[in-house]
C-alpha cells in the first residue's frame, strides 16, 4: 500500500509540473578549481609540486612528464603547450581536503633579452644552488655585488648562509667579498673598487684592489651610505647617552664631522651619490636635508614613516627617490605592508605602485625601474616615457630587486624564473645583468 501511495504522489506531482526532490548528493569537500600556468625551456627539467599538496591522479599527462611520489617531473622535448587536469590531495595544513587543478605547461624559448648574463653562476657553470638576493651594481656597470646562500659559487663554502659576493664584468667571475655570514651590503663605489658593508663589529670599507678593510665606525652606527667616489661615508650613529646624530667620514684623512648633532627621532634612509642630500624619515613625514647648507624640504609621505625603512637611493637633484622598507606594524604585532616605490620628490607622489620590487633610479634622475605583480621589470625614461625591458616575454617567475648603472645601460636584478636562460633552476632566485640598448 505504501508503494502505491508513493507512486500516486509522484504522478500527481508530475502532473502539476513539480518533480519529486532527489536524494541530496554527498557533500563535495574539494576546493574550487585551481588554475596554474607554468613554463619550461625545451630540454630543461620541469617539476611540479605545490606546498601542502600532492598529485593523486593526472589526466592528459604528456609522454615526457611522469607522476612520481605526488609530483610531476620530466624534460620538455620541444616547444609546445599541454593542458593537464590534476586531482590533488592535501597534506600538512591541507590534510583531509582535495582539489582539482588545471595545469597548463608551455615549453617556450628563452625569456631573457639578448645581452643577459647569469651573474650567480657556480664553479661548474651551473646557476647558484641556493637563493641569491640584495643586488647592487657599480655606477660604471663593471661590478655586481650581491648576497647569496649558495654553496657552489666559490671553493670552500659548504654552509648555506648569506654571504656577500662580487661579480666582475671583465672576467665574468664571482669572488667572495667577505666570509662573515649575514653581512649587509651598504654601498658600492662607481668604479666597483670599494664596497661598504655592515659586519658584526661595525661598518667597514672593503677595497677589492688591495684586499684591505677599513673600519669606519663601531656597532653604534645603525645606517650608512657610500658616496659614488668611494671617498666618504655618511652614517647615523647613536653612542651611549648621546642623541642619534648624522656623521660624515672621509677615507683620505680618517676624520669625521658631525652633520646633524641631534636627528630628533628621524632616521637616515638614503644619500645622493655625491653625499650632498640625505633622506630622513620620521614617524609622520620624510624630508631631504642638504648636508652643506642645512636646508630641509619635505618630499611627501613615503609609506615607511613610523615603520621600518631600509637604505634607499636619492638622485643628485633630489627629484627621484627609490624607497625600500615596510610600513607601520599592523594589529596583533604583525609587520607592516612591504614598501618598494619610486617617489617623485618634487611632486610628492609615487611613480608606479607602492610595492614595486624593481624600484631603482639613476643618480641623475633621468631613468628609473618599475615592476608590478602583473607586469615585469621595465626601465622608464623620465623625459620621454619610453620603456625598455630585459625580457622578450613575461618570465614564469618574480623579480625581487633591481639596480641600474649610472647610464642605465646595465640592469642587475634577481629573479626566481626558470625560463630566462638555459640551466636556471626552478624556484631558485638568481642574479642576472642585462646590457640594454645605449
């Protein structure tokens, strides 16, 4: 009888145009479709695996790509494009979940423009085996100084800690600039001979020609910059019981002069190549100080006021500023948002986004570098607006810093892309230098 009633109810509902409710489907715990685009060079090894995710099944896998232990590996045989649908399971923080990923792999030609050289090249001719960072270039373009965690750049380095290296354009060889781990690069002279570094014992001027190192000041100095001629260092010092002051040290005589006796809570952020202009930032405003006349003028808010400014660059006329650091700390003790910006010191506003991983300028203020999350490094001519790029096409990675020679003919940068030059490793940030059109 119950079956008959159910049949009659169904017929009645269908006659009214109402369908009986189907059984509720089982809940789908998979995340939304994840879409990933990736690139590889022909003849190069390709690896795919995302943090906290492992490949369980792969549909449309090309013959050259293999699924092993939750990851995809293989060597691309030719130019082409492949669309692969992955069923991934979560591990670690994603344990108990799964997702569907559409992976598009393209085998492409080299993305780096002609004239690009791999700077962080190991002893065996291969790229650095660990990440490199903190790149700068001498004004004449002859020397690139950078920090790296690699253990294959010079003989005898087995511990993966950050050390400072120098690359010579004439020999295209890398040398260890100083063996102390975690040293900071503070400046390089225009001819590449002298490099200012921060060591555990204080600030030192290293001479690459004779191997000497001269101590400029002790650990009481917190920030410092080197003039382009390699002869003077401007630094901020806070000796015990004395307010923070701005000091200039001269290499030839070893003497110092006090530029500002009390910075009043401001911090030194950058110095022009001739040492005349000093960029200072406080809790609420930033300003340029003329170290010869004592004149001060505002340059607008840079985004690092009250936050954590890093050493930055100032054009000799004070028009352009390449600012690095982070803003004030957010709630619950979190650090502030990253700030990398080219600021127009005359107009008081940025040229491009606040987070510009390629923020760099020339000393004469005629050109600067800009990059965004979606558009890669470009060198911009201030007068004409013309833009040139070190890439033939967008690379499959990100840039983490840039530096320009005085004439903007050479651009040094850090990128973790694997499709710039043959042999570069996926996910390992390397240093490159591009010789652009003059």
